[in-house]
C-alpha cells in the first residue's frame, strides 16, 4: 500500500471511530454542559504548545477529565468537538483537520470508559481516594491513546519508526499527571457553583501551561 494510501486509511479509521463515538454520545448529555465544555476545549486548543512540526499539546486533557468526572465519557467526547474550528484554522491540509478533530474524541472516550470501569470496580465516590485513583488512571489512558495516535500518523507521514516518534513526544506524558489536581479542583468548584465556573478555571490552567 502506498504511503498516502496508508496515511489516509489511518486517518479515515480514526475518523470513523470518532463519528461513532459522537453519535453514541449525543442522546446521553444535556445541552448546557456540552456548550461549556466545547467552549473550554476551544480555549485550550487555541493555546496549544507546539512540540515539533505539526505536533502540538494542549490542556484539553484537563477539560476532558472534568467532563469525564461530571458527565461521563459522552460529555467528554462531545466536548472535544470544540477543537474542530481551531484545528481547521491551524491546519493547511484537510487530512490534518480531520485527524486532529478525530483523535480527541477517541482519547476522551478511552479515558472516560477507564474512569467508569474503575469507579464501578472499586466502588469509589468522588472525591475519595478510589475516585482519585480512577481519575489518575483516566488521565494516563487518555494521554497514552492521544500520543499513540499522534505518533502513528507522524510515523506514517515521515517514515520514522513508531517507537522513535512516540519517544519524541512521549516525555509530555509524565506532565499530564499533575493536571489531575487542577481537574479535581475544577470539579469541586463546579459542583458548588455552576458549569460556567469551568471557564473561570482557564486562568490557573493557563498558568500551569506556562
């Protein structure tokens, strides 16, 4: 299979999974939380940090973790759609826009289902230690899936080995764990205020990004 065909097949497969997750999520969430999470993701993606050519890391994972805890994987999946307009503006290729917009719902779903599974198995209630363990595991899974998808598309596009490509962006994986604290704090604030408090948490999140 020629390189462009392999790349397009990889992107198409990711997009198909993402569309399926979005359709599954639509009837499972309320409008206001979705709108707030979408706006928060737009902000997070707008201030993404570029690691290498066409590869950037944002704080969308923090927003996704908050959505996972408060609304489950469905809310997190739909919230990541806020990345679409930012990706469309940033990318010079349609394939890049499609992939960047598709990998986030897949990553959010992986983290969300991990959190749900562990909470069910451990019997955790937020914010006890079992829920904190589940959130940390969800953050790790989200990041591994996200970085793995990016490493895959970069490896195919550049011809590099997958593991070599993953290592170049893999160190940022360890930096995701401290963001769990910001996510937990945000959940507590939202539970005591309203969903719109999520947008106020952009200030400490941006400080953490810096």
